[in-house]
């Protein structure tokens, strides 16, 4: 760049700035400028004006040189400069320390710096600040930025400024106006050739070169731009939300598919089961028709067999009849011969004997009955008519009294049976409660637990999702004496369910659509707060309760205090005086008028208590009760059995007495008949022994009679068989006729015929008319068994399917809003599954896969590229800086070089490894591998977007490539030999640190301001505040040479002692002084170009003037001595 194009500072104006009240105009020499003055006179105030004009507000720090080693103290700000803060003094009225201001009311300040080049171009930067009223808040400061491409005079052009920006813009219409710093900054940087904000930051840092501190920190913050990695990472995080949403769509779609797929499998099986069931129903419906068909066939076969058999028996019957007639004719001839030989008397005696023997048999039978009756009663059968008459009388008396005794026994037995039934009913209920309490530690009755179980099963919830109030409340141990009374008050409330807002819609729908068959109360948990109508006293019921720590606790506590604020009183006097109260005896006062006491159960009966977190005590009571009831049932069984035995015995005695009462002695007396039979046997013997012919004829007659009996039996058997066959033929024919009519109306399908034939054949038993019905029953029983099994499977499948649907609706309420959880919605759910599998999920996966490829190859790859490029840029930039450093002496005969060393940071290594893991196979088609890459990428994004301090620290470390390297300064001599190593500013003396800072600043400024090509920077002014305070004069001179050789215009605020060394490198100066510690002013000092010295005016304070002249004389003597030595 040409010298004529370089901008140098030409003028600085401040108006009402700090202790500079009014306008102060300071011409600035183009060759360099010194601002000289005592400490506290206002030198830094003028330099802070330059900083305010150039530095972005976030980086702006006033009086930076004075804050070395005291980074937490910021005693200067815009308010203090606008107001003119000058001291902290005790207030006379309040006695407190207060800041004293030169301008306490509404005021405004103006700053102006003018730059010009030798080509005649001028750029003026102007800033206005104002405060209204007496405010001292930084937030109340108003700003206005202006830029004029011409000279600008604050006094002339802002003379009429009355805090009216609109009017100001109209008056200065050729001036650029803006209320924001950035547009103003971009404009002046473009005009003055300042490429980046980093250069402004470095210029600001230059004011306090002695505050360099750590070399690494300085080079990272002021030499190197913030890498693009942050912006790329931010874009990666922002765009990842879309990728994450795409992945979430995939996850949700997969979860929905995985949720619904079992339902489809079960639905397919359900369809098969229903189809199989329908087929079984058809077979069951055809069983009777198939049996009828088979029976018709069997009947036709049986009719044919019976007809054949009947024809055979017909011939046998005729032959046997003729044979029987012949035998009877022969018997008649023998009997006639027997009578002719005197056999009539024998026949008469035999007839009489047969009658007597018949009577004997009858009397023996009745006598046996009487003996058995007497044995049943424990009596002895008498052997005389008189004794038997007495026994029969006793029996009649027993019969007469039997009815009354029998009724008494039956009544007693009925009572015991009823008592046993009631006890068994209670036993069943007690066992039911025991089983429920053993399943879960709840005191809630079993029927209420069953109701909740049905509800949770239907909705796919857990019992914990719908707790009973009683499960969440327990009476405190120290208040156990009040348990019975509290149970009476809270019993109804304790049996109510608590329904969270998430499940409210599902519960209301189920309850409304279902017949519960019992009473249910449930409460919707809302965030409402109860308004208490009365104070909660120490003896309130609510303080005797302990609440379980659950999500419902706050709501439950408020509800108890609002509804059950009953005073637990010890006396009736207190009971009467309370608005709502209870006594230990269980009397409840609900208000001024309504009272209640329910003594249907004993107040101490714990079996009916429902409160508590644990049911072990109640379980023990119920187990004891069950044991007691079991004993009672056993006793009832014994008593009933005893009564039944008594009734049976009484009935037996009644029958025995009834038998004895109805028998007469004559029916029992056998002795006379035995005598008569003996006499008849004797007579027959005498008649037969006296006639041998009769005896022979009698023997033949007996034989003939036996033949006739045998023949008659054979003939009768044949006749009976034929009658039976005739009946069977008739019966079978009628049955066949009916079946044939029925078969015509009930035709079996081929499926039924084949299926039933296979079923009957599987029984492996030949069908006959006898076993046909039995076989039909077996087949039907088997079919019904299979049908029941299928129905049970169908019910289970239906329940499981509906449970899946309910789970789907609960998990994704919006997707399932138009469908209910019943089987009727299966087509909609399965259609949704079909769409998910064939359209939704593949589309989601494809979109996710494409976005993953896009983001991993674009954003993440870009981040990876920027990380690598940023590191390369650092090394390239350091090479340029080192070129500048190689041409500037660090010490006489030496120069400085900056070497870049990589830092081995585990977090950075892991970060780069994760990036590479995602980028590897970025264009691969393996979806499973894509999921793994996404998981790594999501982990990275989560870390990059984290907000806690540790994540922010990690983010800065891995993205800020400037932190991935260390900078080490090496001092080399002219031969290239290493002289010293500077790893940081720490550990060095103040002079060494200042020396290092100044050298690095000079090279950095040259680079940042465009002088890296060996030419001059377009923007020349460099401001140093309190510079070279610790460095020796030799280095001060060396440093100023470095800056001026690089083409910079040096503007230095310095104490008096450094004036001598700095004079050769400037073209003018001003002296700053302060009066009464609150009014600063400047005095321009002319510069003798020929002598390269300040031409001190006579108006300068004598003492100060003498000090400066003495320093100059010393400098001249030293220079003269050096020349002589040379």
C-alpha cells in the first residue's frame, strides 16, 4: 500500500467526558503523539475516549492499563464518564459514601476522532451519549453513532444539540447516522482498511501491552480469529433437530409396528380359530342328522335280519306245537287209567296238602317280618296270643307319636342347615378377603380390588396407576386409639379411586360403557387448591394421619384438610361446642345439625378397617376368623349328621312298629299247620303202599307232566321270540319310516358327511343300533370339548388383542384417537400396521437415512474440514507473523519466532474419533450401521448443545482449535542459534513481559492491519497507555523503532520519566493536568522537528518543565558519550 493512502489520526475532541468538562480539542501529530501528565490527571480518560470510538461494546474495558493484576475491579464506565465522576465522599445529610459527579442532571457527551491521509481523504468518527434526569444506571445510557467523510467540529456542528436525534439527522444530512455499533463499525472499518473486528480487539489490547500475561492466551485471543467450527457446530445442532425428529419418527413407527405385529399374528390366529370353530359348529349341528342317516341304514339291515329269523322261528313253532299236543293226549290217557285204578282219593289228599303247605309258607314269612321288627326295636317276639296283643299295642302307640317327633327332628335339622349355610357364605367371603390381602398389601375389600383389576386390565394400566385413597392413608402409631373413629369418618372416601389426568379420559369411557355391578367413586386429580373454611387445629383428624409419599400426596393432603377437618374431642362438652367433631366412641358431628353414629359393627372390629399401608394385622384377624368359621362348620356337620342318624333310626322304628301293629297272632302261628301236614303225609303213604299199579301209573304221570312242561316251555319260548321279533319289526319299521321323512328335510353337506364319518370312524368301534347313541354322545362330547378349547383360545386372543390396542392408544393417544380398544377396531389397527410397514416406516427410514447421509457428509464433514483447516490456518498465520518478527530486533542482534506445538488432549482425540466414526461408511447402505452412526452423532450433538458448565467447557475445548495448540517464543541470534525460550508471560520479570508483549503486539498489529505483504498498514494509529513503564530505555527505543518501522503512528500516554526516550519517535505532544482533582485540561506542546525534541512552552509548570529539561540533558550527555566511545 502507498504511503499516501495510509490513514493517520489528526484530531481528537471530547465534550463533557469524565473530568474534561466542555469541549477539549487536541490536534494529533501525524508522526506520533505523546500524552504526558501526572498520575490521575486524565491521560487514560482521553485514551478511553478513543477506545469508545473504535472498540465494540462487549470488548470495551476502560482504564485497562491501571487494572493490571486487578481484573475484577472496573471503577470506570460510560455513566462515570458522562456524569463526570471525580471522587467518592461522605454525604453530609446521610453520612454514607457517595460518588461525586460534575454533571448530575440531564447531560450529554460527545467524542470525535479525525483520520486523514496524504491523498486528502478524511474520515471522522463521532459518538454521542446522553442521560436524562439523575439516573446512574448503565441501562439508561442512550447512544448515537455518526461517521463523516470530512472534517467534523463538535462545537460548531453540535452547538444546537438538545438530545433531539431526529433534528440532528436533518441538520447533518451528509453524515452517516446509526444507533447500533455494528453497522457503524463495519462502515468505518471498510473506510479505514481494518479487515476484521479482531484487529479492533487487538488495538484495544495494545493500550495495555504490559497486561499480556500468558503468551498462549494472547495469541489465541488477539492474533487468531475464532474458528468457523463454532458456527458449523451450531448449524449441526440446529439441523440435527430435524434429523432427530426423523429418527424419532422411525423409532415411533418401529415401536408402533412392534406393538401391533403381535396383534396381527393373534388376529390371524383368531380368524383361524373362529373358522375352525365355525367348522366345528357345522359338525356339531350335523351330528344328529348323521346319526339318523346311519341309524336308517342300520335299521334296514336289522329289519332284513329279523324277517329272516322270524321265518325260521315260524317253522319251529309249528313243529313244537304239534309235539306238545301229542304229549298232552298221552297224559290224558294215563290220568284216565290212574282214576280207573282208584287214584281219586290220593289226588284229593294231595290237593289239601298243597294248600296247607302254602299257608305254612305265608305264616313263616310274616313271622320272619315280626321277628325282624322286634329285633329292630330291641324287643322279643312273644309265644302266646295275649303277650303278642300287648306288644302290638305298644307298637301302635309308637306309630301314633311318630309324626310329631319326626317334625321336630326335621325342624332342628333345617335350622342347623341354614346356620351352616350362613357360616359357609361368610367363610367364602373371609377366604376371598384373605386371598386378596395375600396378593397385595392392601386393606381395601376384595370386591373393590377385583373391580380395579378389571379396570386396569382393560386399560393396560398397573394397580399403582389407580390407587385407592385407603392405600395412601394410615393412622399414626401414637394415635391408634382413634383408629376406629377415624375409620368410620373416612370409610367411604377411602374406598374411592384416584385418577391421574393422563388416564382420566380412558377411565371415564370405560366406566360409562361398562356395567360395573357395584358402586364406584373416583376422583380426578387436578391442580386446584382448596379454600379452607376453617383453621386446622392441633386436634384435627388430619393431623392424626400419615400420608404415603406418592405423586398424589399434595392433592390428598389438600382434600383431607378441606373435607375432613374434624376435631377429635375427648368430652361431649367439646363435642357440642365444635362445628365438626368425632368422639372415640364413633359419634360424628358433620355440622350444626347433622349427627351420626353407626353401631352396626363394633368400633374396634378391625376386620372392616380399610386404611393403612400394611395389611398384616388385618390379615391375621381374617385368618383367625376363617379358622373359627371352619370349626363352626365342622360342628354343624357333626350335629346335622347326628340328627340325620336319629331321623333314620326313628324312621326304622316307625316301620317296625307299623309292621307289628298290622299283624295278628293267627297270621304268625305255624304249629297247627305243621301237625296237619304231618297227618296228610301219613295218609298218602298208607294209600300208595297198598296199590302197586297206582304207584306205577303215578310215576308215569309225573314223567309225562315233566315232558309236557319242557315242551310247553320250548314252545312258549319260540312264541315269545316271535312276538319280540314282531314287535321289533313293527317298532323298527315305524322308526325307519319316521327317519326317512326326517332325513329328506335335513340334508348333510359333503363337509359334514366326510367330517362326521371320520369322527365316528376314529372311535375304532363298529356302529350298531345298540351303541349308536353312545357313539354319537362321544363324538358330540369331543366336538364340544374342541369347541370350548377354541372358544377359550379365542377369548384369550381377543383379550390380548384388545390389550395391545389399549396399550397403543395409551402410548400414542393422537394416532389412536379415532379408534377404540375393542376388537371391532381391528381392521383400522391392522390397516394402520399395513400402512406403517409398507408406507410409513420405509418412508421414515428412507428420509432418516438420506438426512443422516446429508448431515454427516455436509455438516459433520464440514465441521471436520473446518477443524483441520483451522489448524492449518493457525500455522499459516504464524508463518506470516514470524516473517514480521524476523525483521524486527527483539534484543540487539536477536529476533523472536513463534513455534506452534500440538497439544495432546484426550477430549479432542475422542471428539475427532467420534466424528470419523460417523463419517466412515457415510455412503454405505447398511441401515443397522447407520443407526450406530446416528447414535454416535446424537451423542456428539447432545454434548455440543449442552448448557451446563462442564459441557460448555468441553464444547469450547473441542471446537476452539486455538486451544489445540501451544505457542512457544524462541529468541534466535543472527546465526540462528537459540538464545532463550518464552513459554508464556508467567515466570518472567515485568520488563521481560512488557518486552515480549510489545514485540508480539507489533507483529500482530502489522498482520491484522494488512501489513503482512511487507507494505504499510492502511490504518496507522497505535495507542499505548502507560507503556514501557518497566522496560529499560534501550528496549523502549527498540520497541518504538519496531512500531515505526512497521509504519505505525504511535500515540503514547506516558509518565514524565519516559519522555526523553520517546521524543525521537513522535511529532507532537500535549500535557494533561487537573485542577482541584476534578477539572482536567490539556496544553499543546510544540515539537522541534530538527532537534527531535519537545519545545516546552513557558506556560508549563516550572517544576515539570525543569524535570523534562533535565531528562533531556541527561539523554544528550549519554548520546554524546556513546558517540565518543564509537
